[in-house]
């Protein structure tokens, strides 16, 4: 599962596709170490952190969480990224399951 409870909240493993026609969720895929990542596309270019910023903006809007609660833990220059959503991890996981149930199937 791409979602994991973390000491500071909830982490999400993302496989980012920059420079796409639209921003959106594109399912899941297997990544290293038998992990699963959410596939996300953004319409920003991968230069000067623009795609990373677009990813944070898209996730905040899609999941209705403040941008300030989202941070990039790893993958600044990689397509595979780990995003931290700060807060109570169990509550955040329950909220995301309600707001985006299709991401959990």
C-alpha cells in the first residue's frame, strides 16, 4: 500500500509523471523493494522544483488538506517521491479513504 503511518503523520509513495496534459491520479504501480506507489501526473515541467510544487498543490486540493501540512521527505529529483502529510496518521488515513476511495482498491 502506498500509504504508511509515520511518527509525524502519514506518508504516501508517489510515482510522478511531470509535463503531462493534465493533473490527476493514474492508478498504482510497483516500485523498488516490493512497494506500491500512487501514479500521479502534473502539467508542470521538472525544472527548478516546479513539478514538485505542482504535486503538493494537486494533493492539497484533491485531499482537502492544507499545503503547509504536506512536505517532500525524499525524491526531490527522482520520479518516485515520499510525501509526508503531517497530523494524526490514523485519522488522515481514514479521511483519505473517505475522500478518495478509488485510491485504496
